[in-house]
C-alpha cells in the first residue's frame, strides 16, 4: 500500500519533469532524447528510488561515495543497467572507491583529484566518464575550478588519459541562472566538449534551452529533501 502510494507520486512527478524537459527541448529545436535525466537520489532510500527504476529511469546521481556504496550495490543487482553519476565534491582519498562505483564523475575540479583518478583508473581498468566542474560564479565556498584554470586542467585530464565527457556547473543560488549556464555552454563549445551537465529542479528549462546534455534533478522528482 505504502509502496503503491510512493509509486503513484513518483510516476506523476517523473511525467511532469519529462514534460518540462521535452517542452524546453522543443523551444530550442533540440531532440529531448539528447538530454539525459539524472535523478538525484541523495538522502532518499531504496524504497523511494525503486519506483523510478520501475518507471524506466536508468541514470541516478549521488553526492557522497559512502551513501552511494550503501544503496547502489543492492539496487544494481536488480537493475544491472542502472548508471550511477557521482555529482558531489570528491576527496582524493575516495577516488578509488568512486572509480569502482561510478559510471560518471561530474565533480573533477583540481589537479590532485585528476592524479588520484588517473591512478585509480589505471589500477582498476574501469574508466568512468569525467565532467570537469567549473566554479562558474566564482563562489569561494563552492567546488569547481576557477574559469581561468580550465584550459590547464583540461590539458592535464586529457594527458592523464581521463575520458573527459564535458563540463559541469552549479550556478549561484538566488541569482538569475541563465548568464552562468550560457557561459558554461560557451566554455564547453570553445574546448570542443560535447557534454554539459547543468540544470537542476529550478532551472532545468533554461539549462536545456542553452544546451544541457545532462540535467540533475532531485526535489522535483522526490519532493523537498528532509
Ligand atoms: C542536490 C543536487 C542536485 C539536485 O538539486 P535539486 O534542486 O533538488 O534538483 C543537482 N546537482 C547537485 C550537484 C546536487 O548536489
């Protein structure tokens, strides 16, 4: 009964988010299929996640390696084609665990982390797609590399053999996101990067119209986090 209620609410929210993505894609003359919806499941347990898996969602985002390790091995046993994206700030000493677990890492933002990831990839033979996170609003408390450091970081990542998929950004809260999202899209274009991980519950339409290939959506799918 409780599982049924969860499923019903999840189906409605999922349909609404998919419709938002589709409408924004149409406005920009893009194919909605070119936008990957990543359901951000941080703080939500397996019972909340299963309805989305049952509804066909296959891309999921977690912020913390430890939390992901606790939830995802069991869920993946039932859904081997589920893909896990790590989207939170990553300590270099968690690089090996991250590489073992994730299909993509969206928070690659400094030389020491690139070195640690390259070692973990070499040791394990697994190579998650890597998004370089840019601190697009130059906010001191946020992760991401300064815009000025991006060319050197990208060169280092490519030289180290990391599979660089694209750029990721989180625009400043409380400010109009469009200029920041547009700047991130421009940086990706300038560096020949196809992947663009941007857009969350509140700004996903803007992100999709500006070229996002991966939107990371939590609260619009699950309700407000506790
Ligand atoms: C939590 C989180 C999201 C999802 O945010 P919502 O506003 O709940 O959609 C996206 N990206 C990152 C990096 C996050 O930490």
